[in-house]
């Protein structure tokens, strides 16, 4: 590859914090950023899947947990190191809306939306002060449409769409590009229950223009692009990585 072009995707010297990095899409994104040269801090709950250097945190326990995660990350790499933040942690229990009580409501919002807000509040201003940064928030088709007991998950993901625009408006003038990714139906532990239903799985495969379901590795290249120099004029956007599902 021509050196000028390669530089657009070169993350050497950058440090990334990726939540949801213990599984699925977040793990693939963390691997990709590392493959492009970044130092990657991986956060999730499951210590075994995070590996020895991961940071274990339960983001359902509120914004203090997100602040504690940031404190641990800072301890490892220094307060001014993180220049790429990927908010990928997500949870989607699917009880019917009638059955959701206040506690479950707050737990789901805490993981899917509040953690992204709080980590943004920690790192966005620091990135802006340094004049360079990238934030990637993982959204969902449920930001825009209902999909099988969307419940609080849909509320949170709609919030992610708004958060992305607000963060972009606030920090892009100082070099921080903020975008969201909307996965289609991707084969991960989160979708195991949905995909166990053969008819449903076949329906979504047929609806996608690619006639396939997504895999975590489908997020590698797009994450490197959005985390790198090449995306410096791309901000406030939502990019659907969904095999065309959103336009059928
Ligand atoms: N798969 C899809 O089809 C699809 C579609 C649309 C959007 N998404 C979004 O894509 C993102 C990744 O999902 P995935 O499909 O890759 O699912 P996944 O394999 O189940 O991964 C979810 C990740 O979030 C972390 N997480 C969940 N609850 C947490 C908590 N309380 N505290 C800290 N971390 C927590 C998990 O950590 P532990 O496993 O260590 O607990 C795991 O790393 C999510 O934001 C999801 O909403 C996925």
C-alpha cells in the first residue's frame, strides 16, 4: 500500500479504550485496533475472556463504575493517553415492556447509554484539549425501529444516536470525530437466543442484501477507519454495517 494511504489507517502511537471487549463485536474491534498498531485497553466483566490485561467492570452498577473504569485505564496509561474511545458494551434482556420494573430499566440504561455518556464526559474534553480524538458508539437498528421486545434497549440505543450527535457538535470543532456504528443481525452471544429460532434467522438472512448474517470480523475495517486519520472529515454520522438490512 502507498505510504500516504497506509498512514490513514495507521494507529501506531494511539491508545484506545474499548468497552464490551470481552466478546463479540467489541473483541473483534479491539483486535483490529491493536492490529493497526494501537495500544488497546479492553474492558468487560468476564476476566477470563478479557485476558490478563483486561479491566473487569460491571457497568450496570452505575456511572461510578464507568468513572472507576476510566480511573483504572488512566492508572495504566496516564491521564492523557486515551485518544480513541469505543463504547461497545451492551446488554439486551428482552422481557416484554409490561414486565420491566424501575431497577431493570436503570440497569439496561446504565450499560447501554449511561456508561457511554460518562466515559465521553471523561475523555471527550481531554481529547478536545489535545486537538485529536475519536469516539465510536455502538448503536442498533433499535435506535430507529422496534425489533422483538425492544423495551429499554431500544430507548438506550435511540439515546446513543442523540449522544453521538451531541458529542460531535461539542468536540469535533477541536479535532474529535464522533460516530456511531449500527450493526445488522450479527452472530454473537447476544443474538444466540434470536438465532436459535431457525425461521427468524432465515428471515433476516433473506432480508439482508448480502443474504448473510454479520460476523464480528465485519466490524474490523470500519473500526480502524473511524479510529484513524482517514476519518477526520467524518463526524456525527451513523454507519450501518448490516449487509443492507436497513435499506430493504
Ligand atoms: N449482535 C448484534 O446483532 C447486535 C446488533 C445491534 C447492536 N449490537 C450491539 O453491539 C454491541 C456488542 O454486542 P455483541 O453482539 O458483540 O454482544 P456480546 O458478544 O454479548 O458482547 C457484549 C459485551 O458487552 C459487555 N457487557 C455486557 N454487560 C455488561 C456490564 N454490565 N458491564 C460491563 N460490560 C458488559 C460484555 O461483557 P461480559 O461478556 O464480559 O459480561 C461483552 O463484552 C452491543 O452494544 C450491542 O448492543 C449488536
